[in-house]
C-alpha cells in the first residue's frame, strides 16, 4: 500500500507585536492496519476505508459516521471507471461466500468514480467484524473484492474515538450501555477572519530585506519554472510574502514571510505542524505547498499531493485572524489507492 509521507503605534511596532502562532495543535487522529485506514476529526466524526488486498486501485468500502449518539453508520462502495464499467444496477455483497447485504443503485457519472450505498449497514458491520473478504457481485458477475484484514480493529478504534465502546450504538465493540451514554461531541472552534484591507499600492518586487531573511532557505534560485513572489497586505503596516522556493513535478513549496511595507522587520510566518503532522523546525513551519492567499477572505490555502495523480495528500485552509494564521480546515488521505480528492477525509473543521 502506497503511503503519503506539509496612540496608533508605528507599523513596525504592530508587526513586532503580532504573534504568529497556529493555535492549539491540531493533532492527527488516524489509524492504518493492514488493508484498512481510518481517521477522525476534531468533533469526532470518523471515516474508514477498506481496500483490495492485491493493490488494485479505485476500489474501496467506505464507512462514515458522525459523532452524535444516534448518528447511523453509512456504508458505501466506491468503484473507479475501470472497475465499475458496465455496472448499472445494485450490487450484492458477499462475505466469505455468504450474501450479507445489497446496495442501492449507483450514484455518479458512468465515466467517473461512482458510489453504491449499502441498504443495510447494520447487517454489514456485524458481518465485517467476523469475515475475511468481501466480494461485490452484479448478478452472477464478480465485480471487485475488498479485504477485511484490519477492518475489525479499525472499526473498533472508531468506536473508541466516538465513546461508543460497550454500548448498543458501537459498530464492533458492542455492549449493553444505552445510546444516551454516548457523550456529546466537542463543538468545532469558531474562527473569525480579520477585516480585509486594501491592497492598493503593493508591489510584488521582493524587498532586499525580505530576500535577506530567506537567504538560508534556498529560496533565491533563478529556476525559470518558479513563479514570482506575491505580496498581500494583512493589515496596516503588515505584508505577507509568498515566495516560491522549489518546484517539483507537480507542486511548488513556498516560504511565507511577514514584513512591514518596506520589507523591514522581516520574520518567518509560523504555520504550526502544517502538512507534515509532527513537530517542525522554525524554517519548516514557514513553508507551504502550492500556497495561495486570498486577501478578500483572509484565507491561506495549501495543497500537497502525495503523488502526481492526486489520489492522496493533504489540503489545508488557515484564516488570518489579525494575530495568527489559524487552521480552519484540513482534508487528507494518507494512503494512495486511486481515490480522487473528492474522497479525501475531513480531519479538522471549524465554524
């Protein structure tokens, strides 16, 4: 399985007072066991994927569940254009040779990835925990297979993350506790963007002082494939510079620097743990992949592909609050199995 390895003070005084912190760490909550992968977000909504054991891409069983005590688990099959070619109706699901569930008709265009919702998710979840392999059939024709190796462990992990272990609502780790025993999920954090300011008078010509600040980051290459630096005003006397540093086959990494209007008092932005998911050095915390800043919305976007076909990777959105770039949204998929971005999993959200 391929994996992803991201009085009004002077302007300079305003800059020095800004604390570029990413806020509380938005830790990853993910698990991969054998042919199954699961992830939960910061409000305990969880998703799991089961894949083929023979590295066939574009085939998956998806399990989604919100954190509410009465939220039902949603099961669907995902098939790419090759696996789903010619399949127009419902699918029958067999586990270890025994019919256990049936899907509804597919959703999605014939040439794109399509999904088949499972009509009886409860029966399927019970069978998954005891089974070894899932076969999808259209009539008598075998369409695809999904391994169940790791399924029970990942679904049990989701039960634990959602505080359902030992209760009647658990997927696998069932018990006698009523649904009312499941605690309410934590609320998503509220993030408010700073007021947008005029961008009039800005130039994209990199000031010498900013160039000097990034001298140790290897961002001064004359590579013609690199785009020009871009500047955006965050507030009075505070400018964000997005400076492309290196370019790969399908993405570019940029350094983010804050400075005053003349480029003075330049300092690296701090994006926290960012795309990589772990502690990073200060220089690395100022880097973003395929970065784009929207000055009207005060949002910084980054998008890191795990490989060129974009079937795995991370997208993040940060909001400029006037004091920090705060993580507002993250979607990711850290296993590369042929699923397009629409099937990546939201692992952090805000309001």
